[in-house]
């Protein structure tokens, strides 16, 4: 039986999200964007981050991740790094 789980991103999910990202390189992302994604994941841990990032696990394996960012000053919401393997 498959077990899908949606949960907030945590530091322990970093490598799994990067691996999922890499499955999308060439088709949806460039090699240069891997470093940008890694730096952005590190930014998520900062106190200044207003971003909300989630991941989808299938039987413990990260199969997707994505989120949104809300900027109070401009009242804008944007999608952030959404992907599925």
C-alpha cells in the first residue's frame, strides 16, 4: 500500500530535495540552478525567511517539493521551486 505524506520542509530533507531537483535538470532546470536551489534551501533556515516550503514523500522517499513566499511589504505571493520527480 502506498503512503503519501505532505510535510513542511526540514533540514533533514535537504539532500532528498536536492536529489529530486536533479531529476528535473535538463528538462526543466539548468545545471547552474542546482547551486541556486541549494543556497535557497539554506536561506529557508534563516529567521528572515517568510517562505513556506513543503515536500511530498511516497513511502519515505521525497518525490516532490514546492512552496510559496508572501511579502508583506508588497502584498505579493509567489510560488517557489516547485517540482515532481
